[in-house]
């Protein structure tokens, strides 16, 4: 216990120190929200990766999908690295930085407003972001508190409250740069921690080959496999179709999540985009791939404590139970590992939500002449409000962690994925096409919550994303477009002539 508490105190001290050290960079809106658009590749890549992976992945997704699909759940981590990181950076990174800077937009709603010359789009997008980031934040608190309860026997409510307060302090004080530097430190902890945990878990089961052998001998209880042995150690697992929906949701979803693409707004320069792409992809391979790989051995740790009285499985308890079998020093490392992942994601979520609500809703509708200091002050206030609401939901979560995240990601990415991607590439994308995507993305997710026409929020979310990619170009071809002069002015940022020195560029 002394080791675990010492590691936690050290972690919290570093986190708060960075927060207060970053205070000078958070005096105006540009500094508080974007770090002055001067953030280097390592900080941006780690900020992207640590915002991507949280306790939702470590506790909720790795446990639930490792149990369902076995070793094949590692495909989720691979998809996260290739689609959610590599392709996201290649397709969105440079263009997002260039166009958002050209349009002088600091948030996704502001980008939509200026890109499509629509004030109403800005308001609608800001409301969607604020509402649907809340269940995601609640799911992170939920997963984090379960791990703390296992390691320290601390009441659930106390865990959530302490995490919320600490997150609020360093984000409120230091803004984006505080989150970026903390993300870098937390990312290093995640990389080291995941390697140590993998080694310890496999060693506890006699090594990799013995663990795979034991997994292959478990008979599948999934109807699709017809009871065949070895399904949990097979290449595509027990349910390839179900696995595919999870890969789509967790990988493609990052392309439309405001807290993820926001990282591209702040990156420093061209070289930083290229370097950040490599770093972010490798980070995802290690962290996401490693996490789902560990979770795939969950059935080897089957225990009566994982089941409710009615015999149903408590998926969110699988990973904490597995990790409880590790030596104390590794439990301490694991707690700090998951804490690092969660705090980085929480800081990103609360900053995105508060900046959106302040800049795109309050300032636009109620106080249009708000100066820089008042904007930063109100953002800080809303960080606290957002955290309080999330904590209230987390104290009485309505469903499993994975389902909470599915609702959030499905609505947000289902609404914004198509509009954001096409807005960067296609001049013919229209305002009404964006509205169509907002309505269908949120509509599919919300209606499924009440009517349940899809098997789970995860499938509903994945379908909403795919619909968004299809509906935007279709509606754009049959609805009024912006004037040619407006389109040319917006896309001129990609064809501007710049002068560079021979030291940094070769002549053609």
C-alpha cells in the first residue's frame, strides 16, 4: 500500500506542477484553447494518443471484448493504430491545420460556421458536443474508480470526486499547454506500464505459449462457433462481424470527434505533422494493441466474483480482477498507467466542451462583445460545470462502460465525421448536407437508445458513422452550394505561394 500511495502522490504532484508552470501560456483564448498553435510533434502526438485511450479502453473495452472475442480482440488495437491514428493523421492532419488557421477557427463548431457561412450550424454543433461528451466523461470516471476500488479499497464515490478535482485544477490553471505536457508525461508512463503488465500477466500463466494453449482449450459459448474448441485463440475469434463493428466505432470514430481533431489545430508546422504521424501510430500500436492483447486472456482469470446474482457477467470487473493478481508494485504501476490514460482524456474532453460552450454558444448568443479575459474566465467556469455533471452521471451509470462510450462516440462521430472530412476536401459540400449528417448521426444513436433496433450502441454508432460518410456527398449534390467566390476564398489556403530558403527546400 505504501508503494502504491507513493506512486500516486508523485504522479499527482508532477501533474499539478505542470499545470501551474503552464499558467503563463493560458492568458488569452488562443493560448488557453490552442497553445498558440505552436505545439511540437511529440507533444501533439502524445496528446492525440493519450486522449484516444483511457480507462474506457483499459477497463471497459479490453475486458468486455477480450472476453467475447479472445485473442482476435487484438485486431481492435491494430485498427486503432492504422485507421484511428495513421490514416487520421495522413488524411486530416495537415489539411485541418491549414484550413482552421486560414479560417481563424479554434473549435469544430466555429470551423463549420465559417466553412459553410452558417451561424445556426455553430450553435447546433456546440450543443451536440456538450451533451454527448458527458456520457463519455462519465464512462471514464466509472472505469477509473473501479480500478481504484480494487487497488485501494476506496469507496467508488471518493475515487470519482478526487479524480474530478485534480483534473479540474490543472486544466483550469494551465489550459491546453498544461494538458499537452501532462499528456506527454502520462504517455511515457502508459508505454512503459503496458509493457510491464503484459510481461507480468503472461508470466503468471506460464508464458505466452502456455497462455495461448490454455485459451484454446476453452469451449466457446457463442452460438456462431457452435461450441468448437479453440475459438478464443483463433485469428478472427468467435464473432468476426461483431468484432468488425467494434473496430469501425473505435477506429473511424476518431476522425469525427472534436477532442481528437482539435489536436491538429494546434500543431506547429509541416515537419511536426510528418513526425507526429509516425509517433502517434507507434504509440497506438503499443498502447491499444497491448491493452486488447492483455484483455484477450480474460477468460483465464474466470472467477465467481465476476458474476451477478442472476448469473450475468460484470464485464467492467474483468480487468480489475485480472490485474489484482499482479504483485503490489505492478498494481501500483497499473493504477498510475490507467490514471495517466484517463486524466489525459478527461482534460481533453473538459477543455473541448468548455471552449465550445463559451466561444460558440455563450459568446455568440448572449455576450457578443465579450473580451479575451472574460472568455477565458467563463471557459474555466464551464470546465467545473462540465465535470460536476459528468460526476453526477458517473455516480449512477446507466449501463456498461463500453455502452456509455458507444453512445457518445456514435452520436458525435455520426454527426461530424462526414461533414468534417468532406469540408476539408470537397468544395461542393453544402450546409444542408452538414445538417443532414447532424440529424442522422444524433437521430440513429438516440432512437436506438429507446427503440433498440440495433443489437447495441456500438453497432448503432458504427452505422451512424458510415451513414454520415454516405449522406454528405449525396445531399451536397442536390442542395444549394456556396458561391464560387466563397469556395475559392476558403480553399485558397491550399494553393497559397510561400517563399522558403534553400536550406529547407530543394529546387524543382
